[in-house]
């Protein structure tokens, strides 16, 4: 018969064994519960992750959009600032490539009521200033074509500068009509008195007359007289001899000799006899340049 002490010891051992078996058999359950809890937490983090990314993406898009808008505003301001400080020459040179050879024949006549030498009607502040040939041929003559190029270049620069295309230094419709007649040398006064394109530019505060040949730039407007005729054109460059002397010039205009719009070269009549002898009177060459908008003068 076991003693009371032995029975107590035996009971303790039996309890320990039973507890061991219990944890051995069910010891994984708590681990699974913890794992599930961790998995749930992880899932929660993973679900929250994309939401956070989406919000971040939205913020990035908003920031990018704001940056683009800011850059666009800066770019527009820069374009406007550059336009008001730019001479018209670059705009003139951008306009002339639009006139492709063969599509614009030369025509000079005296039907001034219906045709003023431009390829399309020139309209300023709602009023027709110069009329195109009503037959739709897009014909032109030199003063009409150069005036048209001047007009289109002015409109384009105004647009870039943020100014109304129909505002040339605050000129009225009557001012513009007078400007055109002066450009056309149609006022009935001598060219030397300002009745030519350079005179028109100066008269209405748009720019200046270039007196020194060396100061001429590509894109200036020129009016010149030959021995028996005259012409107007867009200046391209000087032609020089081997010693660097200016003996002639290259220009862009419309003329009968090329049956329309084309580049051409001519030489001065006072050149020494030889290759560069021409018919242009060097002393009757007028060069006009439209200056920056910021340099306009009142008239």
C-alpha cells in the first residue's frame, strides 16, 4: 500500500504528463491564431498600402499639373516679353516662305479701285485697306506684296506680344490708308521727301530708315530706283566683290522678269565696268526697318 507521500508525488507526475500531452497535441493552435492575427494585420497594411500610393499619385499629378501650368504661364510671359523687344525682321522672314513659287503671278495695272497688288484682301480694324485681284489669281506687284508681308508680320508679332492684331501703334483706319499710300509711293511727292516704304515706317513711329548700307539686315524692306524703273522688296544680303566692296544685293519680291515671286540679285550702276555693272542707282536706295514694339514713337 502506497504511502500518502507517494500518492501525492505520483499525482504530481501524472498531472505533468497530462499537461505535456495536452500541449503536445494542441500546442499549434495558439501559433495559428497568432499567425492569423499577424496575417490579418499584414493584410490590413497591404490594403492600406495602395490607398496611400493612390493618394500620393493624386498629389503628384496635382503637383505636376500645377508645375506645367506655371511653366506655361512663364513661357507665355517670356514669349510676350521677347516679342515686344524684337525687330520685325524675324517675323518678315517667317512670312515669306509661305509664298511658294508659281502660284503667285506678277500683275501691274491701273485698276486701283479693284486691285492693289496684294494676293489677298488686307483688312485693318474691319476695313479693307488693300484689295486682291477679284479674279482669284493671287497675283501681286512689288509694293503690294511687300506691304502685305509687312502687314502679316505685324499681325503675327502682335499675337505673340499679347496685343490685338489690329493695333499698329494705335493707328486708325485713316492712318493705315495713308500709311499704305506712302508705302506705295502714291502720295505724289518725291521719294526723297519720304514718299516710300521707309518714309511710311518713320512717319508712323514704327521704326527707322537705315542710312548706311553696312547697317542693313536681312528682313529689312527696300525701295530702289533703276535707270528707267523702280522696285520694292525684302532685303536678303549684300553682294560684294573680291575686295569686300558692296556692288549689289539679293532680295525677295515679285517682278515681271521672274513672272511672279522669287529671289533675285541686282547690281549698282556706279560699279566699275565689268561683271558687276548694273542699273540700280545707289543714291536712290531706301531701307526701312520696323523696330521693336517697345521703341514705337508717337506720331
